[in-house]
C-alpha cells in the first residue's frame, strides 16, 4: 500500500459560479469558498458562495420559468425527450464526469465510473419515461357530476443535497422534479459543488429551458436555509443528517412547505449460521466499506449468529486486510479518503469511543498515509448494543460486529434504534428471511444481497431515517399535487 499519492491529473474545471436563469454569475456578495481535493488536501477551485440574495434571484428565475415558461405547459413527451438528451450528454462525458466526481469527493474512480454515473444516467432515463405517464383518474361520485383528478407539478422545488453521492443525488432529485414539470433551485453540498454545476451546463446544452434548473452553491445555514424559508419555494427535498432535517422542518413550518427527507441510519445486517458465508462476508464488507463507509444505508450494525461468530470475523478481517487504499484516480484503488477534515475527525472520535467503551479493534483504527483524509478499514468485535459505535451513525469505514443467539432476539435488537433506513439478512432459510423482511422496521430490506439500488425501486426511511420515498413511481408523489375537478352534468 502506497503512503503518498502521485500528482493527480486534474479534469478541467469549467463551472464555479451560480447558475441562475440560464446565466453563470458570481455571488451577489462576491464571496467564494474553496473546494478541496480530499485525497491531497489541496484546493481544487474557488466556487461562488451564494447566500440569501442569490437564492432570491434563483427563486425568481424558477418561479418565472414555472409560471410563464414553457416547461410545465410543453407536451410532456417533449419534456421526456429533453431529459433523455441530458442523460445522453452525461453518457458522452461519462469519463470526465467520473474523474471530476472523484477529484471533488475522493471516491475511487472505479466506483464513480461504474456505479455513480451509470446509476445517475439510468435514473434520469427512468423518469424521462414517466414524463408523459403522470395522469389522474376519473372517479364515480354521487349525483350528476363528472369528477376527475389531475396530477399537477408541485411548483418550485428546493433541493438540498449532500456530498456522499453528489451526481447521483442530483439525478434522484432532478429526475422526478423535471418529469413532473416542476422547476428547481438546488444547493449542492459545500464539499462537492463541481459535478452539480457541470450537470447544469449539460442540462442547458440539452435544451432544458433557462430558469428550469438553478444552482446556488454555498453553505447550509445561509444558502440552504434561505431556500427552506423562501415563500416562493413550494417544497423541499433534502438528503443529509437527521439533525439538519429537524432544523429544516422548523424553518419550513412558517410557509408549510411540503417536505421529503432522506436521512441517515444505523442499518442492521444480520448473518445467520446457515447462510452462504463467503457471500455474506463479501456482502457485509461491501455493505459497510463501500464509498468509504459514507452511505446512509451502510450496514454498520453487523449481527452475526453466535455459533459462527469467530470464523465469520476471521473472514471479514482477511477482506479488510486486502482492501486497497490509495489514489482514488487509480483504477485499482478500492478505498479513497473521507470527504473532509470534519468527517475525518468525527470518525476518529468514534474509533476512540469504541476503544474506550471496551470493544476490540481487530483491524485498522488509524489514519492511513500522511496526506489526505484516509482512514484504515476498521472493525470492532465484542460490540454491545449500548456502545456509541452501535448506536450512532459514524459515516466512515468502521464496522461494529455484534453477536446474537436466535431469531426471537434479533428482530427486537435490529429495531432497537431511532433509525429505519435499511436492513439485510443472510440465510438459506426462506422462513427466517421472510420473518426478518416483515418485522424489521426499515424502508428497504435486502435478502442475501446489499446495496442493490434501482431507479424503479422506492427508497426511503422509516422513523428518523426520513419522510416520503424517492425513486420508483412513488418518487413522483413528492413533486405532484392532486387536483380534483368536478363538473356538473345537469
Ligand atoms: P448536513 O445534513 O449538514 O449537510 C447536507 C446538506 O444540507 C448540505 O448541502 C448542507 O450544506 C445542507 N445544510 C446544512 N445545514 C443546513 C440548514 N440549516 N438549512 C438548509 N440546508 C442545510 O450533513 P454534513 O454536515 O455534511 O454531515 C454530517 C453528518 O450527516 C455525517 O457525518 C453523516 O452522519 C450525516 N450525513 C448523512 C447523509 C445521508 O446520505 N443520509 C449525507 C451526508 C451526511
Ligand atoms: Mg470537495
């Protein structure tokens, strides 16, 4: 394993300004912020720092495009065609976009090129296909009336996204909003603004009318909060931390905005003794360490049946030792740096807590190398339900392995969390699989697999892991209002 990084060939940075009403503009205040390459800690570019004044302009542009522009009124099939065009342009630039994502976020190029980008393109195409299939019902009512419903676009959507899957989050948010005929004010995460801005350029090139998509880079408490409070914004779609969602809910209460939240988790991953243990070990490893552990659905509470605990831990340990860390632009690299110094510090703090509270650190536990925010793949055994590393979202490459005895106890322990985003179970026994699938309180349950995502499959959280669903047909609910029209036939 190399401890220093070769100089990285940098993709070109074209867009660093706000994108408002189809124009690239510096922030009103003239302020900028740095975006950092987490693999080298070097500044990549200065980006316009938008705040309330820029959000005002962006909302005005989005409102105008919604109310007067062609987007909402155009033939829905043409809206779908423009969305397909955007997906095609992304595909043409897939290597460049993947490199830019890796540069700004630190994720390995093999992931950005083979997972993030294809999933994002697929998501836009999936919703492009829905543009002309959003329709209401005719409803038999009492009396001499004809009643039907229309599903109308919700209006201006404020979309606030995190840094862990920057491009994919753009696609998850833009896809259903555009298909429904909404217009958009998006704030990308301050850690990773570059690919969102690049996609805005591609959207314009695809022919999506000016004002339909507006992007204001900046910080959460300023630009983000301004979007949430703005009376010209009809709904907020947010992905990030549950504590931020609590602030957003309060801030949105004044204008009673519609809200969809996709938040964090502490997802249980349950391995029964009868499972295919090679597949389960590979799945548990992938389910936690993928994307440097920075996944809302990371399988961070690994429950292993008592009788196979020791041998299963050995298999996991061997996988951890083999994991390749290094330059994320190297196609061989499996794990890159954490996104920034704050996340690095937060994770190291949890590693310390794990040690203090008596768990055994079997792998890792330290910084990797001397440059960039790299953390070794870390695994704790002997973890009990009350420890901080079993309760809180760590959002890093830290796996907590817990022991369980039987089916009866595991459902209760799996549900013993304020979160409910995802869960997984590994077993050859269909009965156990169904029992877990039916009784775990989580928005997604994977059986003998992990992190299987598809644009067609709804995703979202129970409990404090979220509100509403993204993806699939249900994902459109978040961007449409139902209007009931009743006509007298007398
Ligand atoms: P965050 O929730 O603060 O940031 C997510 C987005 O919200 C960013 O665009 C940020 O600028 C914006 N934001 C922050 N404060 C805001 C406010 N008051 N009003 C409106 N927008 C606001 O998450 P952060 O600080 O980046 O990470 C902290 C922790 O959150 C992580 O360690 C992780 O545990 C969790 N997280 C979960 C994610 C998920 O996918 N569920 C994604 C990112 C973080
Ligand atoms: Mg960055």
